[in-house]
């Protein structure tokens, strides 16, 4: 109690120096929470968007399908297993056929993936109902990135070319019936969505699919199938890896901030041991052990961390709360991030992040405060009373 | 050792390293100081007065010989035990007062009692008694920065005697004070000595202090050259 009381009084007595340290520390505290909150928000937002638009409740893949090897795509299709057909009939899953093809917007060839999807499916958030037209021309949906890259617009007719199951080239004009606004690049870049039945017909792959996407909203019994199941975690692995690689940058940023803040604390403590030698000597003369004197100075340092957290909470938490409401407007080239983020990023500040960061700041501050104080262990009371260093 | 002897040194020597050589600060000190004495260690600057007080106060240890304070051999004490000895039994008064600037007068005086884990009621009573002795009860809320030199030293005295220690060590207590304040301080300490029977040991070369001493131990170049006791104080016995 004496230790705490004396430490608090010393801090109050130090005045501006204390407040400068506290403010620097509180900046670091908030910066760490903000960067981590942004990253977590980015991760959750991207994961949510991917789950809604692509992953849903998981996917059964044709055994030959390997999204990382386009050369295998030619063989990655087959009749849908019976157990999956039942799910599809119960609207608990939807099949997708994927074949390679080319598109010729403005006379230039671009390699694309032609994806066939059931126009009436509601498993993934793709506006597939636009594909349910009675038009003679094959309707197609593309994403906003694809539209931007190819210059295609709604109502445009464009030629696509593909090879059917026997390897025969064929071509046909399709009509862009909808440009979907999506933040998920993996259903957008280089992809054209066609009605499943139509694509099966074009490729002579009737009743076949490359994958079956399971509903994420229905509780389904465990299903065993010849097609391996890819659960949500596996399908989001790329995203998680990408976020982890991006978090390295933010980690370096906050380590740098913490280092600067801790430098201020360390500096204060080193100076304190020199400037307050006489006080240290007096405390020893009054009967304090060296360790108790050290504990006073350590608590002083630790209190910097506690006050910084409190001060940061006072001015920072309203800001963070505002952030979570209005989001962080992202620059137009956000696509270069490589994963799904909307026009605004909404940071997430879970209580565990706030408490964890607060605890980290307090513990690190206390440790950094303690380090320079070991000089006191070597300080003779007589030298300290004379105000001399050793 | 006689129960009444609180401080005893035998063939005590203290040397400090000075570059390649050593400086002998105290040499062959043999002293006995009894309970309730009002003794002064007198001598010019550099004669070893403060070093002797530091050893008695367990802030330092002798290089050779022995120093026994309240039955404890100073040279054998651990840091923790030495701190306990100071905490429970020894009060210090410094030339530069050494008050804790962030505490007010009351809290400065209360500080040694906090280290003794006394209850708040007990502390309050003792602190107010001590402030009454030094006539500063009305300045209890003042900060050290708001006090004069004489008042600051009186606070330091109150802090030293508040726990009623068996030994009070005062290192040049009047060196920073004018004559009037010095006399006031010395009279205060003399009264306290008579009232609470603490043993007072001063280091001083101030003639004003010397006149109040009941025993005068003269140090020159680290050696005791004279040790005189008086029945009353030197004011009544004439200047030796």
C-alpha cells in the first residue's frame, strides 16, 4: 500500500513528464488496437463475403478438381453422386460446372473460366436468377472487376469459345444480362457465369458438375461421398494465410510503436535512478530494502501503463466506436489486396483484443520499467544519500 | 555487553579505495555509547564523522574490527536485516533534511510508521505527538517546498523520532540553518532526548551544537583524539 501510494504521489509530482509518457503510451495502445481491429475486421468481412458468395457450408469437389492446377480442369467433371443429388433436390446444395474457355471482348482473346450454376439456386449469394431468361441467346453474368477489365456492359453480346468433353472447339455468342457487384474476387476475375443446364449442353456434360456447394444455413447430417468434402476452414485457408501475411506488416508497425513508447518509459526510469538518488538513499535510511525501493519505481512505471490504458479509453474508445459504425472508406484500388473487402472496411474490436492489448501494454511497461532499476541493487545507501552515482 | 550500551565499536577501521591506494577514513575506533546519551562526534571536514555515523546507522560496514549496534554486528548484517534495524530502531536526521517532496509534512512524518505497518489510528496519534514536539502541528498539510530550512529540519526531526527509536543519528543537523533555528532545533532535540530517552548521536563541527552536547567525541583524521563527558550540557560546564 505504501509502495502504491508513494508511486502514485511521485507520478503526480512528476507532472508533465508523467503525462507525456502516458500520452505516448496511450497512442501506442490505441494504434495497436486499431491496426488489430482493422485486420480482424478485414478478416471477418472477407470471410463473411466469401462464405456468402462462394464457400457457403462447404463444397464437395470432383476428385480430379484442383483449383491450383488449371491443366487438370479438363478432367475435373463427372456425374454428380447420388447422395449429393438428393441434397440438390432438397435445395440443400447446388452444383457448379467449371470448364475453361475464352472470351473475345473487342476482338481480343481472354482466357476465362466458364461456370455453370443453377439459375434458381439460393445457396450462394450470386444473382443467378438473372440467368433464368427465355432468351434464345445464352445469358451470362460477370462480376464488376471482370466488366471493368473487359469493358463489357449489360446487354453486350460477346463470343465465347470452349472445348467440349471430346476436346472439340466450339464457339457461341452470349449476352451479358447482369454485372454483379461483388467484393469477392474469386467469383469475379476471369469468370463468366452461365446457366448450368446450358453449359452442360454446350460442353456435352449433361448431369455433370465440378463441385457441389452445400448450404451454409441448413443443419445437414454428415454425408460421405466419393467426392471429397472441403469444409469452410479449408476453403478459407488461402484467405487466412493472406491475412496472416498482411498482419506481419501491422505487427511490425505496432512493435515499432511499442518500442518508441517503451523507450520513453525506459528513459524516464534511467533518468529517475540518477536524478532521484538522494530520495533512494533516504528511503533506504528510513528502513526500506533495495527491493522495496525498486518496487516503488517499478509500480510507478507500471502505473504509466494503467493510466495510459485509461486515458486511451477515454479519448480512444469513442473514436473506435465511431469507426465500427461508419467504417473505413477504402481506396478504389482495394482489389489489389487480393481478397474480398467492400468499399468500406468495418473494424472489429472484440473485448478480448482490447483487454489483451491493455494487459500487454501494462505488462510490457512494468517489465521495461523494472529493467533499468537493477542499478539500485548495486547502489550503496551512503553513495545514494550523497547523491552520487556508482 | 552491558544492556545499557547501545553502540560499541572495537578496533574499527574503514578504508575507501582511492584509485590504486586506499584512504583510511576511520582508524582503530573504540567507542561505547549508552542508552539515552546526547553525544556528538566532533571534528573538521574529512575527519570521518559521517562515515562513523553511517556505520552506526548500518548504512555502511567497517573494513575491519567490529561495530555492534543494539546487539547486532553491523558487518554481519544482510541488506534486509540492516534495513529492518534502521526501520525499527534508528532514526536519521540529515544535513539537507531529505524530506520526500511529494508528501506533505504529516505524510513525511508518517512514512516510517507506514513501513512498520502500524494502524491508521496508532499512526495518527504518534504523528501528531511528534509534530507537537517540534511545534509544527499547524503545518501538517504543508509541502516541504513551502517550509523554511528550520521548519524542514524540524519535520526531519519529527520523522526521525516519530517511531521512538532507540537511536537517533543526526549528520550535521544545523549546518544549513541560521543561529536562531539551530538553537531551536537543538533545544527541541534535547527535550526529546529527555522525554523519550532515545540516544542521540550527532556529527558536527558547528560550535552551536557542541555547546549542547553531553558528550563530545573528537575525531581527527579518522582517529578518536578526545572523548569527554559532562554531567549537564556544555552550556553549564563551560567550554572544554
